[in-house]
């Protein structure tokens, strides 16, 4: 397998799903091309300057900063539906419309949903 697309479609906090997807994606770095797709409530992970201290959990957005070689797409319609603005997003996150997002998934050898 040369590439994998990891899809996060739930909010980054409140469940283990986002943490699990991020850790699984990081394991593949260096061995294959890794893309993380943020869809639906997963788009909230793309917000810069998150403060998770009050939740007592690690700041998951820091993982995106730490692993800059991981390509991250945020589904633009999901971002817009949640009232987020491009200026609020982590600078390494790429916005992708429906067609671009689907194309990135189809171009990957494997689609992983946790």
C-alpha cells in the first residue's frame, strides 16, 4: 500500500475517535503517503489556537502542527456549515470542495474510517 486516506467525521473532543484516527495516521508517516480528511464535525480539528486544558485532554490540533508532512484536507462545505472561516484554520490545512475531497479519497489506495 502506497497511500492511505484517514477520514475523521466526528468532533475532535468528546470521544476517542479523533485521537485514534490521528494516532493511526501518524504511524503510517514515512512508510506511505498519508492524508487526513476532516469532514462534518471533524472540521473543528482544523481550528487554530485550540485550548483543551479545561477538558483535561491533549490538544489534538498540536498533532497536526507536529506532523507537518501529513496532508490534511478540510471539507470546505463542512467548514462553512459550522460557521468557521479560513482565517481561523491551521495554516497547513487545505480546504477542499466536494469534488476535490472525493478525488483525494479515490486516489488513495486505502480509505480508513475509525
